[in-house]
């Protein structure tokens, strides 16, 4: 559906398994190209973004992709091949950036394209370290052409904490001469390190006293085949976590959510606010910590602060956390989040614009915003403009807003959470 017309919600009740982890689905598809045998992926997120990664690795050398009710079987070929036409990464920055690193280490070449939104997103941050390693890369924005092979290991200091850039460097380093070291100013999500270690890559990490995080990868010819189960995505769970917190008398159970500490910054924010949340059935599933989250409505919320090392642990959740801030008693501060300026939209500008339209006092900075609450929200028209997280964040805002909220271009949620509206209706008891 391209347009949602929403009204305030009654209590949210019940259990769902949120969308599967998009970041891990990308990796489960892409890393199959390095494996020494058939791989099996269970619970993959089937969305436009992850389909781009599956199509890309098929173009580069998967011999077979078989899918049934149990999952997806991926059979790599004995050698990668240069595709005959450009690889379309769609709207997926993860596909383009990780793929650039993977191709850089292999004796192949490929041109990577994307949609209008992805073509505006900066790729120099990935191209620069790969060029230093010896890759031939043309273009700092999509389309980019990568000619790989004959890389040398380097030590590279990332100017920002970025899992996508770090992952690209590590993937290139698998086939470089000598060790490759990626040093971040703060630790970003570590799915690539966990996954690659699990299938045989030689990876070591160091956490420095000044907050920096170093990851070293040694050259590795071939990685082990795997049977990987994708957990639910905490970035997708975040919308229901905030909704259940804000809508009176709600209680929601979110099953099988990835609570990896490099991704679970929202739990730190909830602790600041005093939100009623508990974790049950904690366990490990294929390299990642997983739990069921139970969230119930919480009155008298305290304001919170997001800055520094917390930012990379919840960067995708900031739009919906801005909605949470509208109901906190005081001023919430979000800083050090300049990365939001170069997402599918300028999320600092668009979130602030639409919160103001709904009646909230918002001050913006180059790297964040200040939101003063609590404020009663009034429904308005929101143009998601191709930004899936914007659409879903304001769907949550509509649940506590007076009157009607219209969200245009809501189809963008298909890039990460195709069942979002279905799950909304489930938790609302089929209403609205």
C-alpha cells in the first residue's frame, strides 16, 4: 500500500516476531560466495534490500539458489566471475558497500548501480581505503566500478564508526597480502566479525582505553560452509518497543530479537527513560545473542541523551526514538549523529520538520536535535519520500496523535519490513 491513513490506537497486545535482521541477512547471502561448500540460510528477511544482495552474489558466482519452506540453499561456484552487466543494488547501501569490499579482493570487475536515493549516498568512504589497498575503483557515488585483485593489507583509521565501511575493509582483507587493520573511533555493530570468525576467518579485536576499536583480519583463502539462522531485527522491533511504551495499557512480546550489544543501544535509552522492559529466554543462535523482549506502557518518562559511543549502537532507531522523546518530561538531546544527514533522506531535517508539524518543539543541529516534551501530537500528512524508517516512525507517532495521520509513499517499508502493516494490525487487534 502506497498510502496509510492512521488514527490513534487502543492498547497494543500480543506477541509477534519482528522482521528478521536485515544486516545479518545481507551477510548470510553475500558471504556464501566465499564458502567452501553449500550454505543454508533460515529465517532470512525477504525484502527489496536483501534481494539485491542475493541477486548480486548470484551474478558473481553462485551456481545454485534453491528455496523452500525451511530456508534458502546457496551453492557457491569454484571461482567468482565478472558479471556481463551492472549489478543493481537498489536502495541498499549495505549491498553496495560490502560488495565493493568483496569484489576488491577477487580477480573480477563489476559496476554497481543503485536507485536515485542510493546514488546520492557517499561511497568515497569505502572507495578510499580500498584504493589504498590497491583496488581500482572509479566513482565516489553510484555507479561505481570495482576492479579487484592483488591487494595489500593496510592499517586504516576510519573517520567515523561505520559497520559498512569496516566490513568492506575486512572482506577485502581476506584476500590481501598481509594483515589488514580497521580502526574505528568507537565500536560499530560487529556482525561481520562474529560471522567471519564463526566460519573460519582469523580475526582479532582490540578495545582501546580512548574508546577506539581495532579489528585485524589475516588473509584467508576459503571459509567454511554454514547453516545460519537469522534472528529478528532489533531495529524493526524498535517501532513496537516505542509504540508499546507510549500507548496506554499496552503490553507486547517481541520474540527472538537480536540483542547484540553493538546493536542494542535502544535498551540503554529505555533505561534512561525508565521504560518497563524485560528480557526472557536469553540464548545464542548462530554467533548472535537473542532474547524475547516484553515491553509495557510506561507513564512519566524521563528525557534521555544520545551521543558519543551510543550513536553507532542505535543509529537506525533514532527516528522512532525522536517520537519517544516527544512524550518525555523535559528536553531530550541527540548529538554526534551527523550520519543521519546522508541516509535515505536527511533524517535530522525530515524528522524535525514533521514533528514540528505535529506540534512538537524541536531544535536542530548539524549533528542532531533537541526535543522538548511532553507534547500532545496532532495528526498531519507525512511524506516518507522513500525512507522506510521515516514511514514507520510516524506510523508509531500516529498511534498517540489526535485526529488523522496520512503517510504518503509508505511502500518504502518493503525495503526492510514488508510485514510492518500486518504486524501493526495484529498488535492493534485488527483495528485501524
